[in-house]
C-alpha cells in the first residue's frame, strides 16, 4: 500500500491499519507540536503506522470571514518541523496545480480535497511530484467512479495513489458512509476511511459546518470491521475553540482509548 515508500514511516510490519491524524488546520507551531507529540506516543505504543495531518491552508470555507490559515510558508515550515522533530511523515491538502511542486518540498503525501478530486490538472500536478497522492472521494461521487481519479495518477507515471472515503451527501445537511464502497475502492487502491469528515453536517444556516463527534467510534469500528487500510481522524486538544472543523473533531484526550479499541478489533479481524 506504498507505506514502505514513505520516509520515516514506522510500524509497517505490525499488520495494523495506518493512521492519518492531526488538526484540521495548522493554527501555530506550539499546537501542532503538542498534538503530534501526543499522537506519536499513542501510535508508537499501539504500533500503528502514523502520518501527521494538518492543512497548511483552508481554501474551502462556507463564509468569507472563516479562518483560512496562518500563512502558507509559515504553516508548511511547521509541517516540516513536525516531521523532523518526531520522525514521522506528514500530509497536507493542495487546492491549485501551482501548489503541488512547492508543497511537495515540505510533506510526504499530497491530498486532493473531495470537492476537487475531478480536477484533472490538479491531480496530475500532484502525481508528477512523485509523492503519494491521497484522493478524497467526492461527496457527489460513487465508489466506482474513483477508479478514474486513480487512473489519472497512474497515467502520470505515479503508482502511489490512495483513496479516502469521507462520506456521501445525504440530503442537504448530512453525510452517510456507504460501506459497500470500501471493497469496491480497495480493489483499485489502498482505501482510507475519513471518520470525522464523514460525520459532518454541512450547509448550516449560520455558515459553519456542524457535526456529530459522538458517532466517531461507531463509524471507525465499522471501517475497521470492513477492512479499511487506513483511518483518517482529525483531532484537537480543544475542539470547541479550534479554528476549523471543530464541530466534528475528536478530542485529543479520547484518542488513545479509541485507537486501543480499534486495534483490538483489527487483531480479531485478521485472525478470522
């Protein structure tokens, strides 16, 4: 699943799911290092391959006055510092083709946001960096349609593509995960379940996305049972005051218990 091709990835022989986790957005150096330190300690204890996640810029916002970032270069340097400090790889999302080569100098995995996964120029630019490309399934796309996004990466000379399911739009203000899509997408590329974004409640009248974080363990357990290759979880020590997506993030203090339970499920599944 291309984990061995990522620098500084640990525990790849543990036969575990891998984890992409961190804050929605990089809000500052201290917060990023604080979250990374905690998650690294937990994943080392549980032998989970770990990639630190943090958006260097938030381009998809409901309102013009929403937080978008602390400055591109500043945030990218923080991602690099996280990697160097804790010896872990990092992932961030890009929004424009011109971002790809520049951002690839700082991180190990380039993520294509769900709303942009059909943008051919963006996907191809990411693929041509040679980095792993994490393709988030559009809320409007079928699992079967993701094969075409993967093919764009492969046709660009890069075999390192992942798919991340982040739920499908259900009406105007809810998301639903169709677990029938997991084996469909796994047949095409390693597949990750974005647990926290799958619980978003978009299109709220106040212009701020809601969420149902109390359902995080329910969705995560179902993903592990259905043999996802990886999990994506946004986490923060103070979700209520997070600058982006706080409504559906997992409180950092709850991460170890959650992952401990999920690892136990994973061990049961692989021994069946």
